[in-house]
C-alpha cells in the first residue's frame, strides 16, 4: 500500500471516529440568525430605555423602575426562543443534507452538557431578578452561556469553545462595568454570534 493510500485510510478512519463522537451538523446560519435577533432586540431595548431616560447605560435614575426590566427581560426571552427554534430547524436541515441522524446519542449528550450550566444560570438570573440586582443580569447571561458552550464543545466543533471563552470574558467585563451591561450583551449575543456563524458557515457548512 502506497503512503498516500495509508494517509487516505487514516483520514477516513479519523472522519468516522469524529462522526461517531461529535455532532457535526450545527448550522453556522443559526448563529447568524441568533445574532440578528439579538441586534433587533437590542434596538427595541434601546428605544425603550433611551427614549425614556436619554441613556443606554444602567444608572441610578431608573434602577428601581422594575417595569423597564420586565420589558427588557421579555425581549430577551423572545430572542432566546427564536434563536433556539432557528438553531434546531437549521441544524436538522444541515443533518438531513449530510444524510445524518440529527437525534442520536451524541446530540443528546450535547444538549445535556449545555443544559446544566444554562439551567443553573437561569435560576441564578431569577434570583438576581427577585433581589432587584438588575445590573448584573446581563453579566450572568453571558457568563453562564459561555460556560454552556465550553461544556458542549467536547461534543461538536472545537470552535464553539472559543466563542464560549469570548462570552465569559464579556460577561466578566459586564460585571466590572455593570452600567454598560446592555452594551456587552449586544456585543456578545449580537456581533459575536454573527461573526462566529459566518465563519462556521464558510468553514463547515458550504
């Protein structure tokens, strides 16, 4: 057997092992869509906050205005719902295009690995909300989301891990500068998702 044939066989074996241990049908377009949803939500949030207070930063002048936070959290929940639905539908389409089963032991492990930090983060955010610690909610969203991505990266593309690290860094910065938490939220869930999704699409999905 020639050397090039050996390399070809090894590459084939490596590909089969990856497919059996990792979910490789994540859609890059779902990341782009999530980023677009986040930017649209941020624009609506901007209109709500800026038109009423003349600033997009979280200041002492309206930290006691719970109504405005109810509206912002409602927007965030809607963005999350749309992002999840888009991610599921586009990843199913990607799996079918590759002739792969989208619901298998690997995809189940991927979801369960994301669920633990996301569920924990969700409970923590509810606690912050009940304690009126609104300024830290954006930070908590970014940090726990980043942790969930890092946890899930062992079952999918390694690029997901680096997106997770970026989200955590932004979350920590948002905790240091809570008045600009909304801005970091926009960068993390909006711009980073669009950049990540675009890179993933041209790298893996074309």
